[in-house]
C-alpha cells in the first residue's frame, strides 16, 4: 500500500503490547486477489492460536479486530497471478481496554465506563 503488492509474498508480523492490554487492529483498507492472496490474524503470538479473522478480496468499510490478550500474529501470502493494492492497518492498545476477568472473584468497579 499505496502501490500494488508483489507476487509470491509470504510475510508475518507479531504485535505485542504491554501485559494486561488488548491489541485493537483497525483495518482501514483491504484489497487483494480473492481466494488466493490472504491475510490471517490470530489471537496470540503464532498461527497455533485461534484465528480471529481471515481476509481475502475487497473490503470497503473499516474493520475492527480486538484480541483477547496482548499479542496478535498476522500472516500474509500472495500468489503468482493478480496483485492489488494490499492493506493498511493501524494498531493500538487503548489504555482503558478492559483486562480479562479474574480467574477467581469478580470485578466490582472500573473507570472509563466499563462495568
């Protein structure tokens, strides 16, 4: 992005934020060859973790993806045929993202409008 991506790409990224925060991905733009060029986003540091979303084709509206923990793994691949613009993603770890519920007990109050 903003030019067309290359053929035969295989790329991966790990996004890690401070423990106790969630990763929020804002996919602003996504355009790829449907079924052949794909971005997969996993809920953790590898492809062994649960798949949050798999994207291929054209998406015109922004997409928000939120992890359950402080890491996400992104894997991109493209083939030899058609190439398109690709994607633009921003990530953040909102200070007020709610932490995971405690293993034993409950949360009585939080700030920033969370129950």
